[in-house]
């Protein structure tokens, strides 16, 4: 009993932070209809700013106040630069934009604040206090108190003040709010300011308890999202309560996991708990985030017709082989070219599930990781030869893809994104971080591949291995192109565009979504297993949920609904070709910042992605030089203008 | 009226949304090879009934039979595969697919092996005769490779109709296909309806356009407040005092061009 109480109290610290972060998420969603994946990163950034200010000699409370003001200004800035321009964009675009903010902040932090561990001064008194025979730091009570006060104040403010009611009105019906004379812009900016200040509070309070670490901190978003989701992104009290409960339960799990049966994967349970909360919340409440009555719903990225141009396939393949020959001897470039192709394969899996069927999956690198994991088990431990090992590993990921696709039958859009990233965290913590299974610090070994008795060891024969990856990439690209032009592909796009009309035309919406998840998991795992062979030794950091997030962000920028976009995403991916090339010009550290900013700019200005914009541009130039004779060319060029018009009409 | 096979039989179908009863124990039928009309003032429950027949609204009571088979509990896509097509009042096209591709979605049927066939097998050119016929019939052949967003409202409507027809259904429910068309377009559209029955497609036409319904339908059912208040030939409907009171207002029953309750 004593222990139960002690661990419950210890969990209050984390619980309070989840709650406060959750409150910020609710505010942002109420104020601007965005689920802010960068919220925890904002909290971490603010904590760094706070530490920096105290290091410069400011006393703690002045530093705290200054940080809150700066955070509020930062919130307003993010709103006007990123969120407001995307007011009429589809949900995925807005989500990707917050991923862009996350990426930018995350990459900026080591540059601005350095990589050294920083001690964070605690604002709260932590002298021991004894309650009911349990002794603990007084700060836990303070944290709980602050959470309760914030929750009560916010609930009251949003119920009884004019501003709160205006926010509520705008969240329910933006058009109506405008007619009543409220400005959605001011409401959005104000809510972002408050939410970012709250994030700063959370960051500064938790930093002394945990530590300032980008990876752990950014993923604090997950329990916070779980809490906000239970609160349906509208109830402050429910959100705060759930946040605190998650923290307390996680703490109890650390206490009791030693007593769980041996077969039970113990390490992951603590991190997987938020995911379980999300799933239960999904099942119990059905459609979770209420749809916001915005002025008009933006169109998803244009899905190109999927024509295969043999000329370009040959040119591309020749360029890759030439690159591999020129790069001979430079391990960096050889592996960068090959890695880009592998990342291209994994990105093509996103083209299927997100581009064609419109289901946002933030678990693609987890599928890839499952493929890598399976390769090691099959090839290293059981001696399965190269090609069968690849095929089997990809197949093993299919049931997992189907499982993660199941929630897509009930939820869509941003909700699905939250479920899939929860799943990614669960896979990461149950399998990849499980030292019994994943080889611990050394990672898992993978044998040197041979093809028909011919060594294609990536270390000894990088060109042979590169050629093999090229063949797989082309095969996957052709497959996805074929899919786009087939009956199944049309059904997928029909589901993406309009589920009601799809069902009325005999399309089994559920089956179509599951097919997409299955195929997508297969392709991603294929890429992951090839990556395992390339690295020779699997380190599962490459398959962490954060990597999945970055991949979606890059794929969206490149053009998530076109095959050329998928391949371009591979070139742009971190660790890929452009990463190395940019690294030659500027410091590697800046790559993340640059991609984050480019991502935001592209999402706002090129809603169909870079690959599609590029092909439109080249065709327009081609049209200036020669008269058109291809009907499709005309259609594609007219397309963006026409779409603006329908968006402007706003009828749905 | 000659006895014909009853393709669609609706028995005591009730649709409730919360406390509101939108369709109240409606019984009616649609005869094979004919154009049947369903009219009624705003809020009479026409669209709710169409939704219930096609699996988009929960049926709280009664039965729907298509060619003798009970389809009451089937999902929307299963009904569509059972040769029951429909259009939507609000059009609802697939905006990223060309007109031809929109029609192809309706025409294709998924099999369990479709995914393997479509990713691994060679690309097939589906030159379905049905698609060509539909495009010709509705005058959409010249825009077959355009995106729906590039077409006028009237032609978008026709694409919606074409998509339902491309599946070659036995029965198609047209939910206000003429709303938003001008009177000429509406006239042309009406002339297509006959071509459908000649092609073996039975039509249930739900519309506000009284001229269209009275001039093109063989049989008409009239709904008011979720109940059937009259049924019969256009002549009988024109003369029915309850219909005149409920729908046509005080205007003379002999006028065929009554505007009705347009939205």
C-alpha cells in the first residue's frame, strides 16, 4: 500500500506535464483547428531558453516570466507564418506543417543551445514532505496544484468570458463567428499565444525531473495527445485528468513490472500505455475530434495519372549507375545513393496508403523496422538465403500493416495519424527497444548478401548492391504506377475523394483501406529489409517513430500522391543524396532546419508537392516551345487554376 | 395499368433520426422496365427514403426487396453490386479522377485477387462498351478525359448519373438529377430517361421538377411528412385533390408546369 501511494505520487510529476501539454493541444485545436505535433518540441525549446536565461544571470522568476512572454510571441509567429496561410488546406497539409515546425525546432536546438547536458534549476521547492506515511518531494504537490488551477482557470475563462465564447463559436462554426463580428485570425493567434506559454510552463516544470533530451521530450507529445483525445480536444478537465492518470499509471508500471510474468515484454509497457489509452478512447467514443466548421475543406494533393515514361526510367537508371561509378571509392556517396533509393522504396509505401487512399500513416518506418528485424531473424539466425529472406520479411509485415490499418475503418484524418504514431511507439518500445530481441546496444547482425552465388556485399561491391536496389526501386515504382491506372487504384482514389460515393458505386471502403495498408506495409518492410542488408548491422534508431514522422513530412513535400514524388522523397530524405550534398556546402546540423523550413514553405505554396509542380513547370515550358498535341498536358496545366475556383466556391 | 414484375418492393420502411421520423412506414414498389417518379414537398422524406434503400440511412423498421431478395441489412456497396445504382443530390464526384475514370469506378467489380492482378499483371485497357454507351448517351464523350472540376454544374450532374449507369444496374435511383439544370438541359435529360428503360435499366426518379416528373414518368408516388399520400399515373396524380393540396397548392390541377417547392 505504501509503495502504491509512493509511486502514484512520483507519477504526478510526469502526469501534470502531460496534462498541461494536453491543455495546450486543446487550446490550439479550439483556436485554429490544428492538432499541433510540435507542441512538446515547443515546450523543450522554451525549457532551453529558460536555462539559457538563468545561465546569463537572470534570477529564476524573471527568466520564467521572460520565457513565457517569448513563448507567447513564438506562438503568434507560428500562427501567422504557418497555420493561418493553411486555413483552407486539407488536414494532412496542416499536420505536415506542424511536423515542419517540429523538425525546425528540433534541429535548431543543438545548434543554438549546444549538445552538452544542462542542469535545469527547479522553480518549485523540493524539500521532503510526509503525507500518510509516505515521504516525497514537495514539488509533486505543487505540480498537481498548478495543473488543477490551470484547468479550473481555463475552463472558467472559456465558459464565462467573451473571448472564450468567441473561441468556442469559431471552433464550431467559423463562418457564423465571422458573421457575429469575431475575427477568427485574432482568436487563432491569441489561442496559439496562450497554448505556447502553457507549453513553456510544462517544459520548465518537467525539465528538472527528466532531462533536456530532444528525443524523449518530443515524444512527450504522445501521452499529451492521448489525454487531449480522451478530452475530445474540447474538455479541459477531462484532458487534464487523463494526463495525470497516465502519468500515475506509468509510474505504477515501473514499480510492478518486475512482478509481471517473464514472457511479457516488460520494457515497452510504460511507453505503450498512452497508445492503449488512445485505442480505448477511439473504440469508446468513435469519431473523436469533432469536425470543425471551417470555411471550406481543401483538396488533397493531386494524384498524377501514373503514366510510365520508359525514356525517363532509362535516364534515371543510367544516372544512378553513373553516379555509383563516379562515386567509386567514396563510401559516403555510394551509401548515400543507395540509401536514397531505399528511402524512395519506403516513400512509395506512403504514396499508396496516404497518397492514393488518403490515410495518414505515421508508422511507415516501423513497418520497415519489422522488415529489418525479420531479416535478421531469418537470415542471420536461420540461414535463409537473400531473396527469400527479403520476400518473407516483407510478407511478415503485412499482418502488422493490416492490424494498424484496422482503426482506419473507424477513424480518419488526424485521428488516424495519432493512432498510427501510437502504434509506431508501441512497436518501437515493445520490439525494437526490447534488449532480449533486438540485440541491445550492438543491434542485430545481418549476413552478407549473395545473389545466385554472386556476392553483392554492399561493403565489398557497392555497385552491385546499388544495382540490385535500383532494380527493386524500379519494380516498386512500376508496381505503384500500374496500381494508379488500374481498377484497384481508381477505387482507392475514389475512397480518398468521397467514401459515400465510393460505397454507392460498389466500392468496399473497408477492404480498400486494408488493401492499401497491407500493400504499404509490404513495400515499406521490403525497403527496411534491404536497408538491414546495406547496414550489415541493424540499429533500430533508424526505425524510430520520429523517423516515420520525418519521412511523411519529406514525402508530402516531394509529392505524396505521385510516384515521382515518392522517388524524389528518397533523394531528399535525411541520410540520402541531397543530405550529403548539402552537407558538403553547409554544416550537417543545418540540414534539419533547412528541411523544416522548406517543408513549411512547400506545404503552403505547392499543395501538390514538388514533383507535381516541377512536371507542370516543365510541361508549360515545353508547351511554349512546341504546340500541344496531348490532351492530358492541357488538363494538367489547367488543373491548378480550376481547383482554386472550386475551393473558392466552397460548396460541399 | 398492365401487370409487370415488381423489381423493387418496399414494405413498411421506417427511418428515424433520433426522435424525428423522416420516413414513416412507407410501402411502395417499382415496376421493372419503367420510369417511376417519387415526388413530395421539401422535408417529405424523399432523400431519406433513397438513403434507406441504398444503405446510407439506418432502417428502423420494414423490409426492402430487390427482385425478391431481401437487401434491408446489406451494406451500401453490397447493394451497389446487386445492381442497385444511385446518384446524389449534391453530385459527389471523385474530383481527382477524369470523367471516364469516374465511370470506370462504377463499372469495375473488386475480386479478392484484384490487388495482385492490378499491381503485378500487365495493365489492361478497359474498353467497356458500357462506358462508351454511357458517355455517348449523356453527351460526355468530348470531356471524357477531363477532370470533373473543369465542367459546368449541369455536366457534373450528368457525370454523376453516368457513373451510376456505367455499372449497368437494373435499377437506378436518381436523386434530383435535374436540380440545377436549366429548362433546356432538363428537357434533354428527360429524353435520356426513355433510352435507359430501352437499355433495360429501370428508373426511380426523385425530383422537384414537376414538368420532368409528370411528363416522363409512367407511375408516380407522392410523399408528404414521410408517408405515401398518393400514387398512380401522371393524369391521376394531377387530378388527386390530396396532392393538389399538399404539393401543388391552390393552383389549377390542369397546369403541368407548376414550379413546386424548389429549394
